[in-house]
C-alpha cells in the first residue's frame, strides 16, 4: 500500500475542496508541540529524516485515487483531480538531535495548499513518535551518568519499523548499541546481545550451558546468571570464565530481582574470584527512573539494557503536537479556539547560550548573534543536502545537552525550559487576532462586501 494513503480521511476531503475552489496558493503549516508531557524538561527533535524521505517520494498515483474513492464511497472520476499531485514545496526544520521546547516549530512546510494539507498526518506521525522515543532515550543516557546504555526494545515496540526507529534514536542520543540486528547492520550501530533463560534451561545445568556458549562464541561472552539462584549462577559463571581463561570484555547479566542488592553481591563474588574486569549488565523493565535509582544507590552496574518502557516511551507515549496553518497566499492566519490558540506567520527559533530561545518571525534578524535553528532542508520537493546521519544528530544532542540547566536535566520533577516570543511575533499575533475579532463582529457581517476592507486574516482550516 502506498504511503500516500497513510492519511486521515479529512485531509483528502479538504484537498479535494481546495482543488475544486482553485485554492492552490502557497500555504505554510507549522508543526510544533503545544506543551511538554509531564516529567519532561526538554524534548529531542527526531523523525525529520523519515519525513523528508516521504515527501521526496510523495505522488498520488492511480491506485491511490482508487483507494480514496473507495474510502469515500464515491466514483473514481470524482477523485481524479488528485491524480499526479506530488510534493513540490519547501521544508524548513530543526535538524534531528537538537534539544527543543514547547511551542517551537519542529518543522514548517510551505507548498501549494492541497499538497501541504495531504501530508499532515504522515508528518505528525513520524515526528511525534520519534521525538517522544528519542526524548525518553535521552533521559536514560542522563540517568546512566556515563555508564553504557543499550537498546533491547525490539520485541516490545509497536511493530518492526518502530523497533528500527527506536534503535536509531537510541544511538542518536548516545546509546552504546542495540540488540536489533536489522538496525545494527543497516545503520552501522554496534550490535549487543547475550542469551535467554531458555538457553540455560535447555541444558542439564548452568555450567554446561555456559561452557557450550563459550565454545560457540570464543570472544568476550556475557552469561545470564539469574535463571535459578542468582548468587550460585554468578559462582558458576566465575568458575567457567576462570577455567577458560576469559575475563576482560566478558560480563554477567542480571535480569530480575533486587538489582541493587544482587549487583553488589555479584561484584563481590567476581572480585573474590579475581575477575575484576568482568562487567555487570542489568536489564529487566528498566527506564530512566530505574537507572537513576540504581545509580544513586551506588549499584556497581556497568551497562544498562533498556527495552519496553523506552521503546514505547511508556510514561509519555504521545506528544500534544499540532500541524497548523500559519500563512496562506501571503496573509498570516491563526486559530483562536480555547486553549489551542496558534501564532500566525512563518517562524524561526533563535538560540543563545545561557538564555531562553526566542520564537520569532522567519524574516527577523537574530538577536545578540543568536543562531537560527530552523534550516531549509527541502526546496521544490527535493532535499537541499545529503542524508543526515545519526552520528551528526548525536553531536548536536551532546552540544545542546551541555547547555541545558540542571533543573531541566533532572530525572524526577524536571523544570521545562520556556522559550520567549519576539516583539514582532507578539505584534503580528495581536494584529491578526484583532482583525479576526472585527470580522466576526455582527457589525462587520452586515457590512457590504465592498466596505469590508482587505481580507488580511482568517481562522485556521486545519486541525482537530
């Protein structure tokens, strides 16, 4: 099935109406997060690369028209005005890996109105999911305080594609590896894995299992020690590692129970056996909260494997994001719905060291030598540069993370950083709001059309 039909039905009905009304003038839509989820002091921009891939190949073909017609229970000829429609617009966006905050546009699309409308659902899907997961993963890196974190999420993510994205996003914010072979091989992420409890159970005992595993994998090995009795499992692992002359690079894995107490006892047993170089890996329902507690308690754990809760961003699985029309045919527009007011006009975000970000109009000059975050990444439906690698995004993330206040980096009860608006944006917002309110007044509605003045503002036509 084509990605073109991966959209909400109302995108199709609106696009058809725009074409019928010959409303093909350029429209700018802004994609942003209204408010950060509870427990978040910042977000990490992600999902742009897959969004650009989608836009670059977007084209309504005959099969798409037939599917649209079937969904609307209308004859195929009624939908044929959409045939051949492709994305030919401009995209300005914050590159992946940058730390972002509520209200800041992650992406702005400027294209003929039907095109910009049809791509809304897919863009929201990609940027919302990936930004949520990247932000959760980033907090795990913060909680680990320099210890290695690896991705074990594939078996619990919402589909294989989401698992591939989770592995990439983890690498983007500093994970040391992934258990996902497809991600490791296709994205050049270090592969990481151990063994399951079923492997141990398949042998008469733990020693036989560990020896067999080491015969098959002569390099550094990691033994899962908690299938039966954890302390005894550690003793057996130590005995096998010593007998085989293995040590540096090897590890044991704890997957259940009181990880703090078990890691301390395991460390003592390994050290007593002379295996001070053997590391301890911890897994089993961990996310940033669990990692943070273990670090604060001084657990001697070297590697944290995080899976389910991170791959689905369990405590904040969605973002209150929107894709709103902010300009059409050269005139700024906005929405005035209660609690969902939007700001009109094309935007830019300026970042200054040690000071709040400034959300400004795109044409404004940067204040105090601030750096603009939104960059033009697509023109006339084509990328303006090469594909962005996750290593490039990791570099941006590290630089931005270093500039965050400690209060935003906290794992428990972080304080979100709040950007400010420029005077020019505030002035435009007030002006457009006033114009809308005048046009909605009873006096204006009864005024002859030739006395109404230029139509300089409108309510948003997009969004739930």
